[in-house]
């Protein structure tokens, strides 16, 4: 790791001020992605500003037909929350499968989505559930937020404060993990929402998370595994690497979609 | 702990320090003023080094010095060596290119060290290593061994034309060809044995200290064989004479072969400690381990089996290309030759075998022995062939094997080995029974109803361990003898220290070896300690690899114990006025048979040291040493049966049952032996399903971290079911054969045979990734539809 | 440089360290507790697992400064004097270790697994929960056995105490 200067932010305003004062700062939440990247010397921020102890950024609350999760809420907290399990069980199940137990104690929803790793799990849930991402500056829909591989609509000094999920009628997530890293090779989140059926895929797309409208229409007509079984996504737009070809990932998208629907 | 002898599952003496965090590994050692080494490594697979500019690095905070290969050459530090000479078919010696610890001219693989920075902290050393500017001129590279042999392939070393190190053969070619000419059936098979990265959990490390007044070096390092390290560092690398170099291998966190070798980094740490006048510590990070620890396997083979009308094997013909990497590592030459082709007879009576092996340089990390070393490659070939042949001949794989088993011993194979003892029917029967082979069709049908594919596969392995008579290996090209030494020191109050040349890095020697003493003298295990891993304490030893510490290391202890026992009996007889022959040792006492006269072991020990009343002419003290040189290899063998269930939608393979029936000869501690088998099986299953070192066309290692190289995890594996069946090895006093490598040797073909059986496609290769299996399932479905 | 203070195995400690110091370096190098190990660079092997405020985390993936003010327990702080923690005892009894390098992290993870799942944890769950801990020696079988036995032992002790 290159040299850096650590700051612990006491409040959102404090974090903003510290960021503004630094030369090339990065915000640090759980650090489960940023720190390994820095250790590999692939990132060299002059300053890291730790949001982990900012009081208003953590916690899970139930709103009117919605579920609000603070940005530095850990995967463990989401996975074990009775509120999440009751309102959006698919989301709790997704959080319970991120990384490993030690990573889930530290990793946060805000950190995960701000990084937008194409193989991260959360983006699929946010897009499928039609979540709203609230920042210190504005509110963004999930589809506007995720712009592509490791790319988001966030400005440099913008901080995710929480994510608001409309409660879905049904939800589930199924992923096929990369056997080595255990990140998603194909992760499919299905949701039956007030806006209709939604299917979002992570891990497979060469441009990050994407929706499968053909599956969504099929599920609108008939919410069953059979409805999506015959629908495949074009392999052209999918990732291909040593862990899986685009063809294989295309197959996994269909299989995982089927399994996710079956799990609802 | 009480008295615990041969056959007791004694709990391990070493565990308490590990479970309480008090193990002492190399990285745990700290010396005053120590600096840290960070290496500057080639980012190119093949490149000329035009210049090294260290000026910016030298100006950075905490930097002590930047050292390069030219300085090493000026200090007359020697090149790295390969310790086993192999001659080609035509009698010419192997073509070995020079390997320098810090390469001054041409980098030949990604990760090769070209300079080293010494700084006050590790972070400073790494910062400065990034700032060393090396001017490279990239050269074309070649990664695949088959491609490296082609005309026009990039050349690595001027000494090795067409990158060919040797073209070696074993067996009778004409007789084997004749067997094929008259065969009723010939079965052919092409196989690749995938390249693996050993990945012991403790990365390599070194801490070197030089005392200029004494001109003496001390090296703490992660070694499986500290004495061999000292020998090589002294005799060949010219670091220091042996009496001026102490090598200590403290607690070592796994080795699996990869910590046998003397690598550039450890050697540079020693040299740099003298150059800089301060202790130098080097810690390997995991990515460096992937790039620089010797890799394993990487064979391409074509095999043919000749079978007569009665399904008896009449000939086996194999041609192998072995990828050695960019340089010849310490034992790289014997792995694809004498540790490989000598096992091609498997458990079978095969009258004619011929194998030729071409060893080839490529722009990849050097390849050397990794758990099993040559024997997994042979077993994979033989056991995939047995199952393939049975399928083509239309008989059951078990029956085909039975038809061809060796049943009389000693059995001389056509490829050097003389099998001394075994009962291959017994382990096959045990495995078939254990896995309920007969009930498989019903389980397959039941799985099919759930949309799953079930398959079953066998592997009847044999390996040669406990290497081996020094004279024999010497005649085959080994640069060292392969005996072992031991010293048994009885202290005046009767406690015992055993000094051994074996090295424990997970094998539990501190327990197993103590059990020998506990049994022999009836002493509490707590009264025995095992001393190893320090060249100042143990005079010499060959270390631990090749499943040799039981059969060879413990045999040396037995010989030393024999001498101690004889002397103790003489003293006791003298004190009790009896004859030596009438003294019996039992329950920690020396008794005169048929009387109530007895002395405790402690009393006898004390008498040996007070020396007030010893038999006339006897020297005081009770301490004996022994060297043991085996008379033959040992031959552990057994059958593994694997049952898999495949999800055709994803291609994911689940191992639902894995039964191992092993014959390791005499077992000292069943608990520890089971642990060795669990670990070996897991590495073998890892090779079969998950692990693969992949380079891109430019020689970049794509699997250079645990993010991309798939290590077996707990949820990838079944709960193994083990049985053992004992035939004693006649070649050593305890009848032991060795158990450390069997699992890794025998399991890959069992897994692949099961997968091929499930899918109905015999072409599935290692690792059988989910995608590969899914593709095969899809092809089968399409074929069925057509 | 930054001052990092914490309660480490029950003792208050403080030191002035580089901001980039990882928690594992702070534990091993600053305070000389070398039971916690480093086996990889990518947060996957779990050799470095310690408890921070009662939760098992990878100390190689946390800055020491992030743990300022926390209670940290390492494998050295697990036993009660000379009496081994039941998980430590079970690893020994069931031969859940060979080279010992992954063992401290395994044990710290195991304690956390048991605290979340209780006595009746089954083999499959344990295997899944060990996703973040690599062992190259044991094939995990005896580690799984040890954790299962310790879970039952700890539950038995709890029941007896009630």
C-alpha cells in the first residue's frame, strides 16, 4: 500500500469538508474492496475518509411501503435484519451470500454500490427492486445510478447516504459464483413489484448490471420458473474470461432466473 | 500424555503452540536493525535487460541499497543448480541454461527477480522497488511446451536448441512395439496434466544475519530440508562454507514440495545481509508466491495400450512432453523421468513398457516437485487408460483391473521398480464395498429422476516412496544420497531428545516420532522431545518430501534406539549382576527376566552419566546416532472410488461419495495418517475440479491470486470415507510405506473417471470446470437429439 | 502518522503508526502478537481473522486506525489463562490442524460461527460458513468435526451453567 492519510469523519459535513481539503481523497466505508485495491497498489489515494462511524449513515428502517437502508449498514446487518427478511426476503438472502462471513461484517451496501463491481450482488437487487439511491446531493434511480463497469453517476465528492427500496410483493436472488473469488458469474434478482415484474442480472454483463425485459414480460403473464426457462440473453453483450465464456454465462442467466423465480 | 505406542491415535504434542498462537514461523522472527528486501521483478515473459536505473529509488526514505545481478557475479555468488543429471536417449547430458538469482541480462518469465531493494521497513522497500527503472527490450515468448518444440519457436537458452532440455527414454522400445504389432486391441488416449500452484498457506520467507567478526551467517527460512539448503548454499552458491552457515527452518506452514528448493530470494537475503551489514528479512506476498514458487505438473502425453484377446495387457507405450518452465529448478529433471515413468506399470503386470519424455523450456515459472511429483502424472495416465480401455473393450473397469493385477511379490516391472509387497485385490474390494459399487445403477436411476447425472469412477494407484537407496538414485543421476540420520540423546534423568534430519511442516513428527520412543522404553510421551530443523543441532539430514519421513526417517531413529537399548541393557545387567540377554524393558523399567530385580529407566540413565559403576571399558553417557539408507523404495498402493452427481444445467459437479482404501504398511498414528489422506485427497480433487495455472499468450499469469486460482474450500468437498489395509513393507524395520502423497496421487483419475462416466464423454480434461462439463452435457444432449 | 489506541486482548494499548498500517501489522509488528498470520493479499485466506468488537473480521483488510477505540481479540487472547477455549481444545482433539498456519484464523472464525449458529450447527452449514478460510493441509474434514464438537460442548456448558 502506498502512503496515505487517514481521517475519521464525525458527520457528513465533516466528511465533505475533509474531502474538499484533500488532494486526491477517497471515501472509505467497510473497506472490503478499497483496501485490497490499495494493498495491491492499484489505487493510491492521498487521503482516505472513513465514513464508518458517521451516525446518520447506518441503520435499517421501515417507511410507508418502503425499506430504507443506511449506506454504511453492513451486509451482516442486512442479512440478519428481521425487518429486511419480512419486507424483502430476497434482499436479506442476497446480503447473506456476499463474500464470506468476515467480509459481511465489514462490507457495506453504500460501499458496494459506489464501487459498482460488475460481479457485485447488490446492483441486481437495486435495479430489480427499483430502488432509489439518496446521496448528500440528490436522489437517483438505480438505473440512472449504475452507468457501467465500475462506473456510477456519483460525482467525486458525492456520498451515498442511504438506499430506499419499495417493498416488493415477491423477491428472490440466485447466483452462480465464480469458483475462485466467489463473486457472481451470473446473479439474477427477480422481483414482483407494483410496477410489474423485474429481472436484473449482475456478474454476466460486460457493462455491469442489466434488465431482461423479455423475462419481465413473461413473468408478468405467468410468474413461474417455466415462464423464463426458454428465454436466453444474447451472449454478445456478456463477459467472457478464464472463468466462463459468454455462452456459458448466458446459460447461467437463464438457469439462475429460473431458480430465483422458483425460490419466491 | 502417558505412554502411547505404535497404533495409538495420540493427540499431537505440537498442537498447543499452534492453537494458542505461539507457533514460531520465519515471519515471526525479529532481529535488531533488520532491513527488509523487496524484489524488482520482470513484468515481461521474455526480455533483454538493457539497463537498471536505481537513482530515484536510492533517494527514497529509508532505502539502504539497491543490489543487482552484476554485483552478485562480482562477489562470485554461484548460479542456481539442478541436482539430478538426466541424459538423453543418445547419451548426451541435459542441456541446462544458466539461472542467476538476480538476472543481469535476459528475463525469461514474468516475476523473475532482476534487482533487490533493502530498506528500513517493508513498505519503504516496496515503494522503492516500484521506483527502480529497468529498461527492457521485449523478446517473443513461448508458453506452451508443445509449441516451444516447434521450429521457429522463440529460444530461451543458447544451451538448449529448440528449447529441448533432454529427450529421455525408459523401457524396451522394440519389445514394446512388437507387443503392439501382435495386440488384439489397441487403445489410445491423449491427456494433459494441468499446471498447479502449490500454495502452502504460509508464503515463503527468509531472515538472514551476517556476523562479520565470525564471518558467519544465520538463515531462518521456510524450508522442508534445511541441511540440503545449507549444502547447496555452501557447495554450489558459494555463500559461505558449511561451518559458517547455520540454517534454521522453524515452524513451517506447509510445503507440499514447494519449500524443498533453494530459491533466488533466500540466497539473495543471505548475500544482502553481508553486503548491507544488517539482518535482511524477505516476506513473500501471495502474488509473488504464485509467480515464483515452483509450479507442479504440466505434462502433455499420448498413451497407447496393447491388450490381447483375453483382455490381458501386453504393452504400454507413452510419449510425454514436460514443461519445465524458464529454468531448471533443483529436482525438476527427475520429476518427469524417474519419479514418473517408473510408475507406468501401475498395479498391473505389464510385460512391455516404453516411454519417452521430452523436457522443454518455456517462458513460465519453473516447474518442480509438487505433492506426488511425477507419480500423480503417471497414475492419471494409467488409471484414465484403464477405465478408457475397459469401456472400449466392453468389460467392467473393476474386472479389467483385476484381470491384470500383480499378485506375486517381489514383482519386477519393465521400468526399474521392483514391487516388494501389496494386496491390490484387498484394497479394490474394500473400495467397491465401501462405495456400494453394485448399488450404483439404482442410485444413477434415482438421480436421473431428479434431472441429475450420476457417475462412478475408480483409481487403483501405486506410488514409490521413501526415496530410496542412495547407491540406486546415485546411479540414476541424483546429486545427493537419500538416506536419513537420527540421534537419540538420553538425558541423565531419563528424558529423551531425538534429533532427526526429517523436517515437520504439518506432518506431526513431534508426536509420531515420540510414539516410537514411548513404545520402546515405556516412557511418557511428555518425556520425549523431537528436535529438527536446525543445522546447528542436527548434524545432517535430507529433510521431508516424497513421503519419506516414516519409512526412512523413523527407520534411522529405530536404528539409533536399538543402540541405546543395547547399551542401557548392558548397564542394567551390570548393575543387577545379570546377563544382557536376561534384561527386558517394560513399562519404563529394565527387569531381569524371571526375578523381581528391576531398575527404572531413569536410574539406568543416571548410572550412565554418573559413570560410577559401568561395565569395564564402557564409555559414559547414553547417546547414540544412526544413519539409515533404505534398500528399496516403498510402494504404498490402494483404490479410490468416487461418485459424482452433476447438475446438467450448470455443469457443476458435486462429489457425493469418496471412498479411499489405502495400504500404507505399518501405521504409527492412525489419526495423523487420516489427516494426511484428507489433505492429499483434497489437493488431488482440487487438481481434478478446480485448480489451473493459466498463462495468456504473452506469458502473463492470469491466475496469480486466490481471486482467480481456485483453491479447494470446505464446501467444495465431501466427507471422505477411509479404510486401510496393511501389508508390511519388508524393506524397513517398521514395515512402513508412507502416506503423505497417496491422496494427491490417486484421486484425480477417480474423479475424472466418475465425471466421464456420468456424462458419457471420455474427453473431459482437468480441471473439469463447470463450464467444461456443461459443454459436454450439452453436446451429449444434442447428439441424442440428432 | 496517527495514534491508534485499542483494547487488545483485554489490555489497553496505544502506538503512533503510519496511517497505512493494517490492523494485522499493528497486532503483529507493533505489539508482537504473532499468532495472527498473513496468507494472502486479497482478503480470501482468513489466516488473519481476529475479533473486533466481538465480530470476526479479516485484520488484513482493515486499517489499524479504523479499529481505534475498539476491543480486539486475537488467538492469544482466547484461552482463559491456562485453560484452552473449547474451540482450541476441539481443534486439538479432532486433529483440526496440521501445519498450524491457518489455525488461528480458523479458530477465530469458528468461535464466531458457533456464536451465531449455536449447538446444532450441521456439517453443511459449517462447510459453507468456512468460505472465507483456506486450509491447504487438512482437507477441512477434521476442522468441520472440531467445530461441530466444540459447538455441542459449548452449548452443554451453557446449559449446565443455567
